[in-house]
């Protein structure tokens, strides 16, 4: 009975609609079967844009509120002389910049180091790239344009080292613990 | 229903044999040569202008981590177009039904039709970035069937792939679930691409 039902339906189809061209279902008869019936299917992948930055503790794709600290301890023999002081702790600093939106504007901003009312200019701190391929922006300078490493992907990482230019002879400062906090920002230009 | 094989005769035994060999591969009546194909939503004997879409939004914290992500479909086609309204793909949001049939009168040629799919090399976005179509693969299923691979699982290759050979006077169908390999970090954007399935009997 089921077979007879199918035959009837097929016959009606052949008489009424010899060729039906549709989109995602299609019936083709006769010599048209050589080329065949076709049906389309669309695909879409949505990739969100992001910029991820790591300076010091944490992982680049994980929020972490821990602030790293680089310390310089000037010894008794160094305090009255001019000279470069290396960090006593907290360096080198692990850094990473990961994004998928093309060029990234990268900047570093911070106030002078202070101990009460006494100050040491932030410009006395110098940064160098100890390893990797992420440059350090100038403190309070124009944003550094970080180029993609592939297509519109930025995937840069490495370590930074810092030094303090102590001017104990030419520009001595009162004793104290001088500190500041630098904020690094990566954003769309 | 024949598909469920509740027969008590020789005819039923034959149907059971067919069920075990290639489900869902169903016999249909012969007719002057014709091929029918639907992918997702379709109409057995009519026009259907709806092109379904399969898509995924990658979570930021999973971008390019190598964990495949299932893709969702806009298809609502859960019931078979074979004629028995069988619930072949009960969850069309994750299953795109593909049904195909080839009919001819006895002793006419060819003996079978070929089902193939053609994909472009890449999905692309408005900025010119691309994702290879080979990042998309599919698994197959067919509710109630012990052998859902009548159209086998696979991965797009950016060209034309033969999927199945359909003997004359046979209707085949199963459900395709797609996933994105997510094997690399991609530039931001919405990537689109279209594949074309073809059933031909040259």
C-alpha cells in the first residue's frame, strides 16, 4: 500500500511540475540530472576582538589584580655617587601583548617617585628589553605603535629589565623610600 | 511504519535487511529519471528559497586553543521528507538533515547518482582575513538507525568531495552536526562562506 501511494504522488508530480528549481531543496528531471540538483548551506564563524596585556604577575588571557614591584636599593657606598643601580628584586619582568585587531597603541604613564614631599623623576628609571619582542614604551611619552606579528594578530612577549640612574653626587636626594606606580595601557589606535 | 520494520512477511524481512545494511537508505518507486536533494529545510515537491546557516561564536577565553566547538544551525527540519514524516533529526538546531533520492525506470541508465559537496578554500571577513574551510568538519547520525553513516562524516577540503553513491530508486538521509576546529587564533571579524551540495546522475 505504501508503494502504491508513492507511485501516485510521483505521477502527479511529473505532470504538474516537470522541473522545479528551488534553493535548498531541488528536484531535477530528465537530462537535467546530468548536471544535477544542488542545495546550498551557509557557514559563519564569529571571532570577537580583544586586547590582552600582561606586565608582571599573571597570565595574558586571565585577569589578575596583583601588581608587580621592581625595587632598587642604593647602598651606603653608592648613595653619594652618580651611577646606574640594578634592581634588587622584582626584575626581569614578564610581559606579553596578545590581540587580534591589528596595530595596538601601547603606552606607559606614571608620576614621579615620591617619599613625602621629596621626589625622584620617573625619567631616572630606564627600561630595556631583556628578551622577546615586546618593546617598552617611553614613560609618559607618545603611544608606541605595536605592529602585528601575523596578519592582524599581535602575539608578542618577553621580559623587561630596569635600571635606576642615581645621581648621588650631582643631584642628591634625602633619604627615604621613594615609590610610584606605572600604568601600562594597550588600546586600539 | 516500514522504516521501523514491524513486518511479519517476506517483504518485511527484506525491509529489515535494508535497514540493517544502510539506514536510512530507503527504497522508493521507479519513475522517469530524476534527482531530488535537500539540505536543511526543504520541500519535497516544491521551491524552497531558505538557505540555512551553520555558525559559531568563539568565546574570547577559548580563541585558538585547539578545542573544537560545536556549531549551531538555523535549520528547523526535524522530520523526514521521504514521505513518512519520521523524526530523523530531532534536534535540528545542531543537526542539518540531508536527504537525497535518485529515481529511474528499470533498465535505464545510469545505475546510480552521485552526491558531492563543493566548498571554497576559505571563509572570509570584510577585512580580508580568512579561515580555511578545512577547519570545519561534521559527524553524522540518524535517530533510530544503527548505521547512520549512509552519508559519511568528514571534513571540508576546499574543493569538491564525493560523499555518497545512491543506487537507483533509493532515498537516503541522515543528520550532519558540524564543528569548528578552533586550531589557531584568528583576527576579529565575522567570517562567512557557502558550500554547495550536488546530486547528479550523468
